[in-house]
C-alpha cells in the first residue's frame, strides 16, 4: 500500500536510499520477510498457532505478509489499532490484548465485532465482564479471554481463585463466550541470558499450568492459551502449554532483543528496522550532529547503534528533540553524509513515524503507511 511522501520520487532509483529526506524510518524488506518465514516455520513445526502482535509494526502491509505466511490472526494492544487495521484490509481474527473498559470504547468494540470475522478481547474484572455483556447479544456473543497477571501487576487476575470466579461470571452471561486465557510475561522477554530466561519462564509456566488445571477441573477448560513473545517463544514451545504465540518484535529485531541470547543454539533473527539520519553539523573534531533525536527514536530502550555512515564503534548520544550526536575520536565526519541507526525499541519508535521506507539494499522500493500510528485508545 504505497503512500505519497516527499521521498516518493526516489522509489525505484537504484542506490538512492542515500538521498532520503531524513530522518526516515527504513525497513529492510528481505530481512523482515526472512524473519516472518522463520517464525512461521517454527510455529508450524511445533503445532502452534501464530498470532503476531501488531503493536510492533502497526502496519496492514506487514500484517498481510504475516497472515499470508500462515498466521491465524493478529494481536492488537489497543482497540484503536484493531479498528485501523481492520479498516485498511481483510484481517480474519483480532485479539485485543488490553481490557476495553470505557462506555465509548465498548460501543466501538461492538461495531468492530460486526465488521470482522472474529474479534476477541481480554478481561480481568467482573465489572468489565458485566459491562461487555450488556453491550452484546446472545445470538452473536463476544469471545473473551481471561487475562492472567504473570506477576508484574499491570493487568490480569491475581490468583487461580480469581480466574475461576471470573470464569463463572462470564458463564453467567449468554452474550459472552469464554475462549481461554492470556498470559504474557513481558518483563521476562529481555532477560539476556538464555539459561536465566528459561529458568524464569519454567517457573511462571508452572504457575499458569496450575491455573489452567483449576479452570479445567471446574468446567472451564480453555481452548486457547495465548501468550509468549519473541524473547521466550522457543522456551514456551518446549514447555508445551500455549496453543498460540503472540510474538511481535521478531519481524524487526531492535537493540533490546539484539542484546539477548534468544536461542540456546541458533542465531538471532535479523535486524530489519532502522532510522536513516543525516549529518547536519560537524564543526567539532571527532563529533557530528545528525537530524534524529527524541522525535525520531524511542529512548526507553537505550541508545541506537550506528550501523553505517560512521566508523565502527561510533557512539550515539541524544542531543535533544531534533538532534543526536556521533562521537568517534580523531574521525573527520563528512558534512551531509547519510547515517543508519538500528533502533533501540521498535514499537514506540515506529509510532513516531508516518511511513516505512521499504528498501532492497540501497534502493527504495516502496513506501508503506504506519497504518495504526497513534491509535492508542
């Protein structure tokens, strides 16, 4: 889905990536497609459904590639993301992984429920269950999953007994259909050591297994056990409890995941997402200023890594909203030179940009919209 931007006239011009008006969000299509194919093959081999998390890319173009590779549907963190992606193209199934609570949002959810083949939402409180039940009808019930707190106290029921109580509340409403549970260990995804991450997930999966057993014993056996992530998907598959994986960042591989030992005996996924910037000032020896700062790069995952356009080992420093600095002792930077930065944290970085500049090597081949940019409610 090509969109017009000031860089549109560069599409198809060999080697003209260097001429992009910067800062520009850049996507290496071939690397991303290899990541998509690798994860799809992994899920198929393990007999798991794949439900990639679109909060990472917020793109109907990338969602289509994932669906075409075999994904059963997508996840969206917020209702607004789900609406934007559903409106932009055919998505057969969407799971909204955060509770939908306000009256206006529930009304919007009801409209979305009429528009696509399958929409599911998580719940973690009886008041929310009752509010949702009042907005839907028994002849077309809303599918819900019980969100289970993995221990970070962000969302989710806080105990096995609370999960069973919520299941009973859902069962009391014909306009709702309990499909299963969600369990996402977000804090565990970036434990750098594979062995340490595995030990933590084994412990948490034991806790989840106890909840699933208690739900099953009380007549609420879950059909869907959804969760996992890029950092734990191999371990999750090995432990054999999840029925579907909510992996997201594997499509891009940001610095946070790049620093992790994702696999016990395999290479990480490939880096596919970058911000291209340009040197706009270089009057101090060993330093240069680029046109990418806080407004172009998320800061919550550390600093970007310089991958091209500056000497190996060049350090990046944030220098304000519009600018970043490059430091390389004794190097004479070239004024106006293009610089490529691997992003620190992909999800919020993507949300700072309107479009992906899709490249094949050094050639711009397309420009895709960030379909659900800013759809945070």
